[in-house]
């Protein structure tokens, strides 16, 4: 309760500054009514899915140099979690810190420092069900952190149609607990390409081996359909020696009436040192814009797990759920949701 009051007090204190030209408040409210089946039992939830509240701004220092900041936190309106068994919803209104940073921007590019994307740099490149059931990140995200603390991130100015970004995660108070990454994006007309590589020290991911992930994505808007695909290669997934895995996702979005129909297929192959630990996920959905900043949707997703796989379609970016499926079970989900951006 004290944390909730403190968080609201901080937000209230920041509101007067939003009137200035260089500071603004923004956020997203995403609620859904879900019927989730873990392969054994089904249950219903009212879920808050990656809802957020943030304050960001910039200051012109002159000579083409500006300072910028962002403070963003996850918020929840439903199904907050009891993290310590006390019977209270410990997360309350204010959840975990999301992308938050201090930075500089100039002719040299943009430099940021703070809590910044790790796996989130690539999982949304080809992901038509972001934060909904069927989010491709349930499989493409692997065991990597979505965000990393103590991170430094540099983005070059546009080099023609190419942008390059470099990431370094400093040690987090543990030996061998850093990470490095590079991301290259290419955008021209209706074609988008992305190549991302991240290398994690074993201390950062709690494994026994250093690990890495490489992701290649492509998207093209054909007019009648927006098609997206991505190939992910994990090395030592989870910091386990030999746990290498290839993951592929392919999706398409089509104009359907006033809304958008979507279908997406994601396949996580068997790991090199595993047996029958592969899984596939199929998601279908329909998004309908109520007005400029609000969308209502319906989505269905199902995972087919092999005997030693326990993936589910409602974990990555989604709120309350029954947890990891038992190995070999085939969980599914149906969701009706509303997303409001401000």
C-alpha cells in the first residue's frame, strides 16, 4: 500500500511539469478477458497486459545537442500477483520498471543509459500479437531477459537506409555478468530488414555457459497483406552447454472490413542436446479500431508441445495466467481485449 501511495505521489508531482514544452506524460492501458487452458484445466482471467505509465522529455542544450530522459513503469488494474504468499497483491497499481533512461542526442547519434531492451530489441520485429495471447515472444524470446539493467545503448545517425545500434550491459554485481550486442536495421519503402546479435555472460543469465542469440527479420507490405518473418538462433540457451535451438516465425496481416485479420505461426525446433523438446504455436486474431487511440480485438492461440516441451501461448507480455504448462501438454487461449494509448 505504501509503495502504491508513493508511486502515485511521484506521478502527481510530475504532472505540473507536463505543461512545459519538453516534458510529456504517456501510457497504454491494455485489459483483456481470457479463457486460458494449460492443457489440463481451463480458467478465466481479467488481465492487465504490459499496461504502462511514463514520463519523458528533452532539453535543447544548443549547438545541435539535446538531453533526453524517460521514466516508464508497468501498471496493473487486474490480476496483480501475490509474490510473497502473503495474500496481498504485492505489485499493486505500480509494477516493475520498464524502459527508463537518461541520454544525449546530437549529430553523433543517440546515447542512452539505464534500463533498456535486451531480447526486446528483436522479438517485436515479426510479432503480430505483441502483448496478446499468441505473442511470438513466447517462443522467440527464449530464456533471455526482455530488458537489462545497467545498460548503455548507442544508435548511429541514419546511414542512408541503414541504422546501427550497439549495446553494452555492465556487470550487475555478479562476476561474469555483462552482455554485448549489435543491431543493424535496413528500411526502404515497404521493406524492413533487421539483424540482431546479443552475447550474454553466464553470470547475467544464471547459467553455466556464456550464451548468445542471433535474429534475422524481414517484413514487406504487399498492400493486400503485411508479411513478417524471423529466424532466431539460440546458442547455449539458458546458459546450458549444447542447448542450441533454431526458432522460426511467419505471420501476415490482412485488411478485413474496417479492421485487420492476423495469422501467425511460430516453431521452436528441438534443441541440439534435447529430445522431443520442440514446440509450435498458431495464433489467429482480429483487431478493430474503435477510434484513433483505442483498439478492440479477439485472439486465439494454441501451442503443440512435444513430450519434453512446456511452452505456452500466454506468458510473454501477457498478464495473469496459470503458469508454465506441464511437459507434453498442449495449452490454448482465447482472449477479448481493449487497448487504449494516451
